[in-house]
């Protein structure tokens, strides 16, 4: 009797019971319609899975405005950094097999990093001054963006590290993953390992680790061990020309008023040309239903439709904040802007309820990531819910994510424990 009463009390204390939550599908549909009508994006779709079934699907606008082609359920989107969690799942499968330890030095598996040093300043003639790291880069660092790696140069070079990056160009699509890793290892670390959260090319290093640890090309491993078992048959890196008819065009905000179509060659070509590089941090093209299958697998703690991709404890580990509390907010780059939380392995992790009404709504324990073209997904275990949002807008528009979450959760939702 005492046990039964205790279980009842636990259920009543859970976020789902306390909030009596149901996603507001009418509000989701209105948000999508209004965002397109207001010119905030050209086209978009949103898919909500709740309590074991599809709760909402909404779409509006165009995938290709110039062809009057609607943003439909089977539209293919470039998801950019939403590729990263897929790569992380692939690597953690190999961890489950005992192929590596999370706190193993990276150089044990990729020896090129044995000589990587840390940037400490510049000489009078602009040369980089470096020193050996105080400790080795670990695979845990690589998975939580605390290795100290750069992510390239997004404008004029700011320091000697930027100039060295431009000299080696690790992310040039003509490189293989092996060449990317060799080149990145020659770029000094921006910070001592473990001391700052800095978004980086670390997930591309994860992809190279998958190759080395599995003995298979990265894209082949992911296809055979993640995508195909999940039934994500429409998702991949390299695409055929005949799929262009389903691909949404990217629209950008930096070419004058309104949303201008981005030239195809600017972002499309690496996916549709025979280039060697298959990035771990970007590059997947997918329809919304495929990515929801990935999100549902995570919601199911590693299992979907009877197929196990990861163990429940592994998913929980990935979705647990891995950052040292000594890493101050100002040393976490843009991460605090994502919400009240930290970072696990390739996911943002919410560790407490939103602090203000302006913060994105969400539930303690949720985890998510987004993509450069303003795509988003999140998994909310407490509410038994997964949400995927597709659009193709650059620059990145976090206000769309804020308003979608407000629509899904409703005005009175607190996300409290």
C-alpha cells in the first residue's frame, strides 16, 4: 500500500501531470500560417508527436517560391547542424561496443592530435604563440565542444588562429575526413581543453573517429547502423540530381529587403556533387517524417518500432549536461541564449525551467539542437513529446523557434519540475 501511494504521488508530482499538458495544434498551425504571411520565412512545416501518436502536422508557403512549389510533407530540406546528433548517436554505438572510453585521449585514436598546441597570443609580426595543453583533449571534450577547436573563419581573420585555419582549410569539401582531421590538428586550440564551451568542427572529428573505430566509411556506417534501421531511407548526404524537384531552396536575409533566394551553388553543390568530404557536423538532407523517426528513437530511449539503436542509459547520458559548472556563462559562447541549461553530447540540455517569459518555453530534461537554415527539433521526455520544425532561412532566426515553442506549449506553460 505504501509503495502504491508513493508511486501515485510521484506521478502527480511529474511535470506532465502538474501541467496537464496537450500540444496546441491550432496554435501551431496559426504560427506556421502567420510566419509565412508576415514574410518571416518563405515556407515551413512542423510535426508534433505526443503520447505515442502524431498530434499535429502543419505546413504553409513555398519550398521554391520562384517555381510556385509548396512546402509539402515530402519536401527535402538541408538540415545543417541537425546532422550533429545523428553523428553523435553513431559514435555512441561504438562506445557501447567498448571501442573507446569517453575520457580516453583523442590522440590514442587520431595520433595527429598528439602535437596540437594551445594559442596563447601573437608575436609582434603576427605569428601565433602556442604552448602545450595542460591536459590532453579527450573524446568527451570532442563530444561536448570543450576541446578548444575552432569552427573556421566567418568574416575577416581576427587573429593568428584564423590565419592558420585559412592556410589549412580543414572543412574544404575537397578533403576527405582523414585530411580534415590532419589539417585541423595543425590549427592551434583556441582555449585549454575543458575550460570553455566553443562551438566547433569537433563533430567532424567525431565522424573521423567513427571511420577509424568501425573500419568503415563514415556515411556507410551511418546509413547501415542508424538511418536504415530507423527506416530513414530518404535521408543522406550525397543526393542525385533527380531529387532537386523535392528540395527546398534556401532564402537569405542579407541580400536587401525581404528574403532572397540563395544561389544553388552556395550551399547545394556539396550535396549534389562528387566531393570527398562527408561532414559529421552538417550536410544531411531529409524530409520531416524521416527526422521525426530519429527524434522518436531518442524519445523512446534508443528504440523505435522494436529496433534498438542505443541503450536507454546511453541516450540518458547524451541528454545529461556534461559541462563543468566552473565554465562561466561568458565562456559558453552563444549557448546561454538557447535557454536555461547546458550541453550533453551533441545536444543542448535544459536543466531548469525558463527563467523569464522571453526565454524559449520548454520542460526540464528536454534536449534539442537546431540548424543554420533555422531548422529545429526537440525531445521532451517529461511530456512524451518530440517536435520537428523545417524551414530554409539564413540568417538563423531563433525568433521562429521561440514562437513555435510558445504555440506548442501555450501561454500558461511554465516548464516547472
